[in-house]
């Protein structure tokens, strides 16, 4: 498991206590594209379900996830696809 993947997963678990969480490194699909770096860990997809997202809009849930991962987004992560729900 990658360093950034571990960091992302740990931070999301601590912040949202998800009922389901999947962090997928999709960097290999973006080789040679903008933001891609040798070694990967630049493009991730997060699938997360948490009761904390109940009643929140898609924009609100994405902002919350991005805020928790702000450091990773600044350091290395170029793209983050978020699939969030309240379950």
C-alpha cells in the first residue's frame, strides 16, 4: 500500500468514521498527463460512506473531504475523485 494512500485512508477514517471506505490509486491511468509524477501517488479515487454526510450537499461533502486532505493535495496529490454518501 502506498504512503499517500495510507495517509488518506487514516485521515478519512479519523475524520468521518466511515461505514465504508475505499481509496484507489489511479495514477497509472494518467501516466504522461498533467500532474502525473514518476512513482504514482498523484491521482486517487475515494469512495466513502459516512453518517456524517447525511443532509449535506455534494459540494459540502466534497469540501469536507478536501479540507481533511488539504496537506496531501498540496504535497503530491494532483487529482482526487470523490464518491461520497451518507451510508
